[in-house]
C-alpha cells in the first residue's frame, strides 16, 4: 500500500497525549498548573455555597452536631468516590485521543461498535492513525452488545438522544456555574456591610459576569496563565482557613468522616435528609467539566493537579467549615464567610470573588469544546469556531455561544437572585450529566476495554446507584428552580436533534437522486458542452456517485471546466486527522474525462482549511495521484477500468509538502514546485501538466444552495421539524461557503429544493 511522506504539519495536529508522553516533567507540571485556572476553578469554588444550599430546606430545623457531621460525611465520601475514584482514576482514562466529554465517549463507542449516525463513513476511515481500534480478541459481552446496537436502528437513535441529553446538561453548566459562583462570592460582602441592598449585590455580579465573558476571545491559554495564580491562592487560602478552624473549634471533626454518620443523618431526618442531598451534590459540580476540558490540557496534568492539590485542599476546607458550624449553629446560612478569621476576611473575600469569576471558566471552556464537537458531528448548526492556540490543539472560542451564555447567565442571576434556587437547578443538571457518563462508561468498559460483564456491572451499580440517589433528590427541587435546566436542555436538545435529522434526510435525498454513471458516459469526454480552462470544484455530501447538483448545473449551463473535481468534505469520528491522511483522491470515469473525486476528512477538533492552502494541497494531490496512478496498478489493479465504476472508493492518500504553503502565481513556479516533489519522476505526465495549467487559469467553487421541504405525505412531526425549525436554523446559521472558507469571487451557487 502507498505510504505518504510524513509532514511536519502532523506535529501540529498530533495527538495531545502522544506529545505529552515525550514532554519533559516541567512541561507536564506547567500544564497541571495552567489547568488549575481552567479545569478546577468550578470545583474549587463549591465551598462557597454547598453547606448553605444543603441546609436551605427543612433540614435547617435539624442543625445539631450529628446533622452537620452527617452532611460532612456525605460530602467527603461523595467527593472521594465520584470525583477521585470514578473520574480521576477511571473516566479520565477513557479519553478519545486526548479529548474528553460525553461526545468523546460516544465517539469511542461509534468507532468500536459502528453506532455512528454520521453518513459517509467508509472502511478506509478505519485506517486512520487516530482511529485507534485495536484488534483485540472479542469477548462474548462485547460481541453481544455490538450486535444488538447494529441490528436495532431505534436503539442507536435512542443512544444518540441520551448522549444529546447529557451534552445539553453540560452546556447548562455553562449557564449556572458563573451565576451561582459569582453571586455567592459577591453576597459575602453583606456580612460586613449589613445595610447593603440585594440589588447592589446582583448588579456587581452582573458586571463581573460581563467582564468574564468579554475576555474569552483571548483564548484559554492566556486565560489559564491569568487565572491559575488566583485559583492556587484560593485553594491554599481555604485549606489554611480549614486547618485553622479545625484546630480552633473542633479537632475531633475527623470522626465525621466515618460513613456511620450518613446512616444516622438519614435515619434521624428521613425525607428532609434525603432532599438535602440535592445540596450535597454541589460539592462535585465541576467534575464533569473537568472531563470535558480534558482536550485543553492532558490526562496526566489534570490528574496531577487534582490528586496533589485540589483534593486535599477542598477536603480540608469542608472539614474546617463543618468544625466551625459545630460550634456556631446559628450561622448555617452564611457559614463560609463567618468561618473566615476576622484578620484575613477582606483579603480572602477579594480572592474568593476573583476565584468565583475564574471558577466559571471551566464550564465556559467545556461548553465551547462540546459545541465544536457537535458542529463537526452534524448535531449543531454551523457557528464560528476560533482555535486560539497553535500549541494546545483543543482550545477553542465560539463568539455566538459566548454571548448566548452571557445573556442566559444574566437572566438567571437577575431573575432568581437566590443562590439556593440556582443551586437546585445546578444540582439537577450536574447529576444528570454524571449519570449519562456512568452509563456510557459502562458501555465503553464492555465494548472498548473488553472488560467482563461483572466488572462493568459493578461500576454501574456502585456509581449509578449513588448518582440516582442524588438525582432523585434533585428532581424534587424542580418547582424550586430545577425546571430551568430541564427547559434549557430540552430546548437545546430539540435543536440538536432536528438539525441532525435534517442533515440525515438531506443525505438520503442526495443518495436517491445522484446522477447515474451511464448518463455521464453517454455525454462523452466533453460532457456535451464546452470545456473551458480552469478547475471546477463541485462540492457534494456524497463519497460515491455523481451529485444531483452536477446534473442540475450541466442542464442549465453550456460550459464547464476542463478539470472537474467532486469534493466531499466530511467529518470522521476522531478528534483529528493528520495532514498526510487528510485527502483521498480517485478518478471518476475514463481518463480522458479528467474528472476526479477528492474526499477531505476532518476530525471533530480539526481546523478546516484556509482557501489558498487548500487549493494548493488539492492540486498537489491530483498531480501526485496522476503521476503514481500507473505505478499503483500492480497493487490496486487497473485504476482506469476500476474507476469506471463510480462506486469504487478513492484509493490513495496524499499530502502537499511543507514548503508549498504560499500561493503559487505562475505556471513555471507551479511546475518547478511540484516537479521537485515527485521523487520517482523526472518529468510530469501530460495530464499533470494540464492540471497545473488549469490551476493557473483559476479555480471555481460550485456549491448547492439547498432548500428543504417536507413531503406532503410526511408526518406532522417531520413537517414541523423540517419546514419550520430546520428551515429557520438553516437560514440563520453560517452558510456552507463561510464554513468552507470559499472566496466569494470564485463562488457559484446552484439552487435546489429537496423533499424529505
């Protein structure tokens, strides 16, 4: 098989975890330090509101030491089992080539069990270096699971909806985290300024939120270096205050770590104690965003930061606050700030306010990562995705989503004003996401890791039962603010599902209406028209077949370019595709037709091509394909006769050498540039020269401007989804020409209506 030359650009697109395996200890520690400002800000600010929210209901009537000990015991064991054991030691190991989050787990499952709902998937995609499917021995459990989902399309759709639910709840975290963190921190000023009106607290919180979202365009890398010192100072401060409170008020508080106090709490308070668990779960609010933000850093750096700094500091903080409460029951609703020694109150208050602002960064960064994955996997309308770092590949910024999150944060902050109500909404979102992750991890353990069913079942029972306990308590808070994440998640999930449904229906229409190869052959080498100089790029969603847009175009115009390339830009369910594996090139029809197909593959974290680089890369791939076509006959068979069958997939992958990064302006420069790249040929073939001359004449982009309409026989759901929702989204999202960076001076759009 043909093996393309390695490219230096592959280093830029390399796997994050591969790069870190070669990195020095200082580089890993540097990333661990940066992760404090992005990944752990949310988790580390939980002490601001956990005890306050937990004792906000009828449990406040039971403010004895045993209740405080019981809540502390629940917090400690929840934090240890879920955050440390489940996420740090198990879930973070299930990264998808360095990427984390709900969609990363789904991506792993799709590659190993063919669960993908993405169209245009090919067997050649499995040869990608990032695909990472090891040919290990199948267990009967993994084989049975794969067979079940592959045979039942409805269950694959159900799994997608389940994944979308978890994804939308994670996006909801990006709304509630900034609101509750900032509002909780700022409200501490009322401890000293007792006459300060609530409206001023809300106003200050809103100003801080606007400032936070306004600096997002600088990128996670810069934000991390700015925020990491703040979170570090915050963690050390609350750990020091925790140690002080333990020594000062109750050195015996460590006895509360015994699980027996959890049982005593539930036995004594019954329903009130169970409902209070909706507040306890806020102690682990940032663990899911920790997993979702994994692509911004690395697995090792995130684990080091949590294990050696975040975990011990937070445990000491919760112990110290409980020690203070055991001697000051009357301060239960303002325990965090009351537990701060008088001498350091204002410095800690300032650090807490900054830390709360920083704490929101984890959820915001996770939302950006998730939305970018959804866009690539056809589950979200096209939005502008800006990659903010050339070194850390997963760091992105999405302007439209950023301002949407700001608007929702301000609405929640101004509308609710009460951190307890925001906490109820927040708790429901967090527990739902964690349960979705547990279910997906169980499937990963069986299908991907090939674990025994007993191991996977134990994981599901242990962690799933804990999360269902918290989820049941959170659901009873729906009337008290829990309805907000439900409404928000259902709205976003509906948008995602309808967009995915519309994209799949459009692909089905393209498959059913593609132009037959016999019709193309009957037109002759000139395609029945004048072949003008230049290269025509016909964009299509199909990896096989002639698209209907081409037939529609040649029916209405009498001329076409002398070189035709059917370009299919598609997403593959991997985080990235290396530059040397990006393009698949093949011939369509006989050689004298000068028609080719180029499949351009991108991972869900890849940056799509910039126009001029893409043009040069495409021409280089075509020339190299033509030059190596004869040589490859011995390996692949007679390519000319094979490719008369249009369903024959492209066979060779090529890349442009690294020195070909700038726009080439003359034929002589083009010829010299490419002639130097072809190692086995001293002269170019006639067809190669013709392609280069066509490149010099210019490149035209032919895109379909499609309008979706539901068939008259369609169901009411289909008509509502396609004619109303999908149509509205299509008109208001970024167009295909913008997503593909097509120059408007070379763009030709062909309007078509397709019925689904």
